[in-house]
């Protein structure tokens, strides 16, 4: 990650990295109670530390949204979007 950050800074180019996520493991009792599991980034704090901007894409029962989790100058916010043959379209800020 340090090498990517250095290349981006020296060459003045953005770098996009995609990553996998996983749902946290819960004790059996919490799982049976229906406690909601958190989504975690594979690589965890390493990616959070080196990333300037983190956007999480979600698909909850067909409702797609992009969540801005980390940015230098913007607060955390969400926007709904739809995907059509013509492209990706904004629904609304959530």
C-alpha cells in the first residue's frame, strides 16, 4: 500500500483498489437472537490507514447504494443508484 501511495503522489494519478469484505462472526446466542453482523474489510486497518477515500457499495434486497465511509473533506453520506443499459444513475442522497 505504501508503494501505491508513493506512485500516486509522485505521478499525480489516482489509484483505485477493490477489496473483499466479510461479515463478522457472532456467538451462537447472538446469532439466534438476530443480532446484525457488521461488515469488515479484509485487511482491516491496513486499508483504512492508507486509503484517502473509502466507498462501500451495498445491494440490500435490490436497492443499491454507495456509502462514503472516509474522505478528507466530505462527511459520511449515502446515495442510492440504479444500473440500466444506458449506464449508472443517481436516485437520491439518503
